[in-house]
């Protein structure tokens, strides 16, 4: 018998005191929220077709792809003139991936994998999450007509659990941290023949291609690669995917260069940043006991980055850099962007921006075009 707890009602998962070793349950205030309605009403027919298991799979896939084309990606890239004045550097562009249905870039890989699961004949999909990714997978699964099982560390509670439940997904609380939840999800996927949507697994190439679309969208707007792209980093998947996208564009002669990749993450709590700062050839796992979550840094931290080596290579091969970022700085820049540019963003998503600006203040960057990746806080 296992120690898993299944959440089936509409209550937030609040675990009794002692769950995280300090006598309190951990509050996961990740901040992002879905748009309402999540999928545009005019796509209701496509939603019904995609989820209808009585229809031919080709018909379902076509309807699902229509939804992806209409709703996923193609997010706003806008010049941030007020931020430029604030930091003393021209041509800073903000790529706001909060325009995706659930408010983050994770919709890109969630929908890509749900479509892959449909095509390969799976009827169920699973992943581990601490909030945002779980909502994205739950939404994609509901549109695709797939059963969805989301594994969440039992010491976490997230305001996004209700959204996951509303999309018809099953939530299973498991002992330990996020990394253990991933292991449990993978084992159950293999045992029960469920599609494994966890990062760092067999579907890594598909995930990187989905995140590579961010690079293509930037190119569509700028008609060349910028001098640098600054990205908040956790597992490294988004960063590695953006690099792969620009590498493809460069190899095909579409761009004159590959941008420098800049990564920012919570101070001392990310293996990719620590490996870069220490000059380590590969990412090394951090001590889990020294990783402490806060309402600000949680989307960034982990002791094991599943795509860390891919991200580390991208930073080094492009002549980029990575740096630690404090909660205070992330919150400050989130407020600054709200006040100066009118965007309400997830504070953790400013980590790349902070790493970019701090380098500029120490060693002035040349006039050029720079892109900052940001995700949403609320609609």
C-alpha cells in the first residue's frame, strides 16, 4: 500500500503541520492564473471534436491543432521604452508569454505533448507539478479528451489546484519534494502505460521544439536574432528550447547570429546557475536540505535541473552568462514593469531581466536589441 493522497474535492490541499520539516505547510503562491474563458468561445466546436473519442483520430487531431494554432504561442513582443530609460540601455523588448491560456509558457509543451499522446494512441497523460505546469497539462488533456493524473508534493499547496480539478484531472499528493513527485509520476506512467509528460524524459526533444517556437516568434517580429535573450531558469527546458530554436534559424540562414543566452535564478538555489558561476563542466545536484522555498522563488528553485546540462551548454556556447537573483530584486522589477509598462507579471519571471540589468550596470552592454522573456501573474 502506498502513502499517496488523492484530492477529489474542491478544497485546496493543505497538509497538516510538520509536512516540510519546520512545523508548517508550504504555501505555494505562484501567482499565475488562467484567462476566462481559457479557450476562445468560437473554438467550442473544435473542442468538442478533439475530445470526442467516437470520432476518427485524424479528425480529432485536426481540431486539436486548430486550437493550438489559435490559442498557443504567438505572444506579445513589445519594446519597453520606459524600462530602457530606467536602466539606461536602448532597444529592450519584453516577450510576454503570459498571453497563453493558463498564463505561462508551459502551455506550449503541454499542448504539444497532449497532441503527441493522442497521435500515439494514449488515453491518459501524467506529470508532476508544483502548480503552473499541472494546470497547463490539465487544460491540454481536457481539450484532447485524455484522462490526466497530476502528482504534487504533499508539503505543497497551490492556489492552482482548483483549476486542475476544474479541468477534470485527478490529483495525487506524494511524500517528498518535486523531484520525488517526478519519479513517482514516471514509475506510474510506465506501470500503467500512461503518457509521461514530465520534463527530462523521453519527450525532451518534443518539449525543446515547442519552446523553440519562442525563438521563431521573436525572429518573426525582429527579422533577425537579438544580441541576447534573458530567461528565468529552473529545469532549463525553456532556455534550452529557445537556444535550439535560434540555432536552427541561424543554420538555415534566417538570422545573422545566435543571441547570447542569459539565465537568472534564485540565489544559490539552482544547479545551472551554480555550475556556471563555479565553472563546473556539468550541472551537479545541490543539497536538498539547503533549498528553501518562498512565495517569490518557488517557480525557479530545485536541487536537480533535469535539462540543466543542455541549458548550461547553451549559455556557454553563445557567450552568455548566468547569475543569482534575490527575491527582493525580482519583486522590485515586477513592480517596476507593472508601473512603467503596465504588465502584471510573475515576479520569478524577472530573474533573467535582473541578471541582464546587473551585468549592464557593471559592464555597459553595447547598443543593440535585447529580449526579455516574462510570464503572467494574473489576467
